[in-house]
């Protein structure tokens, strides 16, 4: 199989050319892509289904994912080491740029048809429209780096970790209580509208056949994503992120075209300058992103569902362009996306992760109302998908 061959070749090349740790992160990325695809674990459709129809299975699965993550992350981040390696969370300032960026990102999720993780694994699974979203995601991301100094100067709290401010155990209890409250509220609203909680559709595959071909229950995806994020923390020294690589790819393309990207303040920061100067395969996020796409390609092949369709309606194409730009731009302003800011941010105890969640959810509400302009044939009741 092509995907398996590419994964093996990539792992060997990274092991020889960079390090064994980089090769392992590539494999972890592939595992993330396979899990996202087989569990159809998306953020965009989960929020859209809840906003439109008050069906909350996807939202509750996210709370399970976050609960497992904080149980794993908080002790390690409090200690500062994991398996003898220094680790730190993704903790960022919480302020105006996060609110505006997350709101923009939330609108873009619904117009683009996916989030950061959803865009990557659906591209890997053969979705041609999401390739357009990804392209303009990159454009929006690198454009935001040109403006980021201005946005960063807006009012903001400093990077704040509730692990540090509250203590590890109180922060853990507080977080778990919030996850439980959100899950309970979603269940109550679903029961109020429908009288019963939605049951997962039965699978035609059972046992090992279901494992290889899917679909998996959402809770499998929730637990496995948390475990794989923990593996990322152990290997990379920081949690899983996605969108910084998109800005890096765009910056390298512009640099190759003669644009003096290195003169922009964002790319003069030591870590960003090093990434811009180094070969792209040395960037952890890039390696994991490519792994996600190949993992999803492998999953689609195993499921027999890899069938790219190049027929994209014009309105849908326009939505992919606009949504991609908003996703890219918003993710840089908000110090991350649904993975780097929401999942990994909250798992890191970062206050900006919770701020991101609220602002992005509001943005999704606006995006849901804008969707009929671009998807006129869309039914009000939508199914939970991996996007």
C-alpha cells in the first residue's frame, strides 16, 4: 500500500537524517491521522450539530478527551519532567488577540468545512475541497505573521497557567468539574429537545475488522487522541500543535520567491528564525502534520473509502477560500487552533485555552448561520462527521 510505504520510507529517512525521536513523532502523527479518520473525530461538525440540533455526542466526546488529557498532563507539567525529559505546556497570553482570532477561526471552521486537524486528515483521506481550504489556511497563516506585532500589542493578560496559580490538584479538580458541567449541560439540552440521547449508529464491521476498517466509537477516538498527545509531550517536550507549520510553509514559499520574510518581527523571534532557516523536515510540527495526512490516507485505504472528487460547486469553493483564510489568520492571532489552543492549551492548564473555547464557539454560531449562503442545499439536521 502506498501510504504504508511512504510512512516507512519517511520514518527511516527521518531517523537517519534527523533523529530517532523525529521519526517517532512522525509515526505518532500518522497514528493521530488514523484515529481522527476512523473515529470521525471532528470539532466543526460536532459543534454545528449541537448548535443546530442540540445533539451533543461529539461535544461530550471532546470533554472525555480533555478529561483524560488533564489527568495525564497536569502531574507531568507540575513536575516539569516526563520520563526524565523536561516538558512544558502550551501557555500563551490571554487577551484581545485570542478573542478576535478564535472568533475568526470559529467562523472559518464552518465556512471552510473543518478545523486544523479536520483539514489535515480529510485532505489525507482524499477530500479535494479541503485541499483548497488547506492552501488558503497556509496563506492566511503567513499573512497573520506579518501583522502579528500589532495584534500582540493589544490589551492582554500575561501567559497564565492554572496549574501554577491554583496548584496542581485544585487545577485538576476545577478542570474536571468544568468538563463534567459542559457534558451535563449538553446532555440536558439534548434530552429537552429530543427526549433521549442519540445512540451511535451500528457498525457493519466487528472485532479486528472494525479496528482496521472503522468506524470507531467516539470514545475510542477521545481516549486515543489524549494518549497520543501525551506521547507527543514525552517525545517533543511540549504538546501537540498543528498550525505553526502552515505559517512556516507559507513563509518559506514567500522567501523562495524573494520576499524578505526574515525582516518581519515575527520571524525575527529566535525560535521562529531558527525554524525559518532550518530544513522543513527538522520542524516537529511539519513532520507530525505530514504524518497525520499519511495516517488518514492509510485509514481511508484500509476502509476502502479513498475516492477523491474534483467536482466542487462554485459556492462551496468560495466558502473554502474564505474559510481557509479565516482559519489561518485566526489561528495565529489566537496562539493556536482547536488543537494547539483548545485541546493542548486546556490540557496545559493555559487560561487562553478556555478563552479560545468561548470565543471560537461564538464564532461557530455565526458561521453556522452563514453556511446557507454557500451551501444552499444543506439540510438543517446535519450528521456528525469527522470535519
